[in-house]
């Protein structure tokens, strides 16, 4: 197919001249329809013909223009004759060269296809059979969705600018031309040039204390999916927290972060004991500015984390347990496409909960999971049926549409059911063998089904009757035997809540021993019955408006919006203008839209906050407020 795209180009011999000339020659977008990858609805790439196996980057971060500029050199492995197709989005391609021997490069013919929403543009490159490497010279757009460029005032230390990438699910193509499908695993190497005062870090092996020379080198020898390639640049220092763990953060944040996350090594050991060795060498954290649109991102060797989980009392460190667990479920055994996303997140939510049990005990682990179950039950009533399916059909849809709680909690519940049915020993033995069997592979839901059927379910036919994989994986809703977790401590909160809602006084509630999860349960339970008088009483008695913990704060602010409790609107505005984590801000904007004057307030606040939000968060809130 790609050959025919290139045919018109053959009539333009000048295109084969020097790369600089190619750069100046805009090519008409191809009219030909590009076939999408048959295995992955969100990639144009054709790994079944030519596959990228290694990516070597040489990039300069230009903070004045907000662009990355440089080259990506790709190693190829070929199965059939044909041209290479890469994914790109908002990239300017300056030149493409190919090499047979890996050292001498000559200009190659290439063509960018039409741009499609979510997918970007296919880049088709003429690759005769003997081509072993392709080098693409390119630059990113200042509006690249996968990049956020921050000014010094938007960082903790306020001294230097900051840049970070977010490649999951399909944003690697906004800063690297590659085969952006999680089924195409690559090793990578990078040389990154930055202004002299800054440090660059990546999801790879690196010199933790590399001198600030302006040039940093990286190498990742384990093959990973492209969505795991990540870069951060800023005023960063390193502090060790253990033999193989540590923190990169702004100098003003690093000490507090190191204290908060001092138990990370214990977490690594907990997963290793359950499911086999940690295969990546080091496990470090990069603490990002508060505009990071996620809680955490499991970039290999270097989890990216929001500063909003540094609560001062370790109450939110489960986030690290989650991202760390992805080192097995996700980074080692990877979803082959975004419709298999639940294999990443469901397994990780399950493993995260086991880590919590080891570190904090069963009571706390159950509390967390009980809260998740509650969220899931509510959500299942709200989502359209097709979005309640684990093996969701995302063809023709934005992969972001699949990012609900369903893959996380329904996925984890399926594993909990298997654990309950077969017993922990047998279940753990199976799960460990699953990680070993599929290590460094990208797998489909069908491959999971085959493996679990042969190696766990079929071990006991009687018990097997309790596991309806079709219902769990291919159908909406929650099967009746979902092992929803309950928690005595949360039940006690519910009792106090019932009394309070029935007219009791806030003074009667004993919150002295409450942990974050209990506060969350209480405040969530008040939704639907909040009014200004009651909120004022609550706040005066329990001092909630002053609490910094973002999980508590979010639930409180949701009540503030519901009751239109104006005394707390300044706090609400401040929160929305300092934090860009999508899971914290989207519910608040959504709630504001449901109140009479909320839309105006939301628009005013967003007007001030927008430029500080990440492009991913901007896109979501733009959609909400349009
Ligand atoms: N991999 C996800 C984040 C993600 C998912 C980014 C899909 C882009 C697309 C990460 O592991 C995650 O789940 N983060 C959660 C925190 C976690 C404790 C549930 C988040 O950011 O809220
Ligand atoms: Zn996750």
C-alpha cells in the first residue's frame, strides 16, 4: 500500500536531493487512505511488515521556542517487503534519511498522510529491503499534546523553566516519530541537550548525579512500549532513599518528598516477594510541578508523580505502590492495544492493594478497596453499557474514552474473585507464572484468557464454574459474584454519617482517629444533602476547609459547590488555579456546571488557570466548558 502513496513522489526527482531542500519543500498531503494497524485501532504503523526495534534520540530542548528539535534514528526489523509507516502528530518533518550499513545515510522519499483526530498523521518512508536504519530530522509543535513547557513561576522553586513529557496513551507520537502502538516494543537511547542550569532525566538508565553540562545521555536496554518513553527537564536534584530508590525533585521539594516516600524500597521488596524480581535495576521518582495532569505515570525506572500526594503524613503513598506495581503489570507484561488497557490497570490495582496490605495491614488495604468498590458501583449506573466492558471496543474513538474506573476496579475485582475462588497460594503461583511467561511481551485480552484458563481455572473444574470470563470481560455491568470488599471502619463512618444526616450535630462525630480514607467516606456520603448552614457548622467544628490533603479537599470542595457555600469559593478558586491533576479538577468543574451561577464562576477561574494546565487537561476542560 505505501508504495502507491510514494508513486507521485517519484515524478519529483528534486525531492531526492539534500535534506535541507526537503525541509523547504512542503509536500501535498496524500489523498490515499492509510490502512490502520489491524491489531491496534490507534496506530497507523505496520509492524507486521517492518518493525521498529530501537529508537536513538538526539534532541535539543529549546525553551524559548517551546520545541524539541533534533533526530530520531530507528532500527528496523523486516518481515515482508514494504515501506515503513510511523505515527506522528503535529510534528514538522525536516528530512528523512535511510541507511543500509547503519553509518552512511542517504535522503529517502517520504510522505505525510492526512491528519485525523486522536491519531495524527502517518509518515510513510520508502524503505527498500536492505534498509536497516531510518533517521528522521524533525521538530515538535509548541502545542504538542504530550509536552508541557512551564515558566519558572509555575514551578516549586520558581527559578527555572520545566519541561515534561506524557506519552501514554498515544502522545509519544507528538514528540517522537515512531510506531506508536504498545504492541511495538523498543529499546532506546537518547542524548538530550538542555540549557546549562537544567538537568534532564528519562525513563532509562542514567547517571543520577550527572554534572550540569547541558548534555545528558540515557539508555534503556529492556524493550518497552513507546508510551513508556519519558523525559523531564528542570531545576532538579537527586536524593537517595535506599539502595536502589531515590527522588528527583525541585531543590525546595526534595527533602519533604524523600521523607514521604522513604518506604519505597519496602514496597519494591513486597512485590518481589509476591511476584518475582524487579527487572529494571533502579526505581526512582520524579516529582513534577502541580500541573502534572495525573497522579502518577509508571515510566520505567522513573515514576512521574504529582506533588499533591506529598501530604506530610504518608497518607497518599499508595500512589507509589500503584506505579511501582506497573513494573510488573504494564511495563513487563504490557497491554497490546488500548482496548486491553484493563490488563495494565486492573492487574496493577490488584497488586497495589496487596502491597498496601503488606505495608499498612489488611484493615487499611480493605478500606481503600472498599472505597474503590463504592466508586465503581456508582459509576456502573452512570456509564453507557459499552463503556462498562473491560475489553472495550475503542475503534473510532479516542483512547482517552477508555480511561474510566472500570478497567481499574472491575479488572481488580476479577482478580480478587480468582484469588477468593482458588485461594491465595494457588492464585499467587498463577499470577507469578503469568508475569514470567509474558515478561517483555505485549499481550491481548485473549492471551490472558487462554493463560488463566489453562493454568488456573482448569485446575479445578468445579470452582471454574464460578468464573464466567465472558460476563466479566465482554459484558457490561458487574457479575453478581463480584467480591465487593467491605470495611468495618468504613461501616462505622457510615453509621456516624447516618446520624449526622438525620440531624445530629457535628460535635458528636469522633474524628480523632480518622485516617484519610475515613474522611473521604464521610464527605462523599454527605453528597446530596449538603447545605450552607450544615457546611458552616461542619467546617467550624472540624476545620475541614483548612485541610491540605487533596483527597479530603476534593470531597469537601465538591460539597462546597453542591451547597454553593460561598465563604469557601476563594479556597476553591485557589485550588483550581494551583492544581492541574485531572482527577482533582474535572469533578469540580463538572459540579460547578450543575449550579446556577457555577458556569460563570468556572469560566472566570478557568480563564486564569488555563495557561497553567497541561494540554491534556486543557483539552478536557475546554470540552466541558464549551
Ligand atoms: N498509567 C496510569 C496513568 C494514565 C492512564 C495516563 C491512562 C495516561 C493514560 C497511572 O498508572 C495511573 O493509573 N495513575 C492514577 C493513580 C493511581 C493511584 C490510580 C492517576 O493518575 O490518578
Ligand atoms: Zn495505573
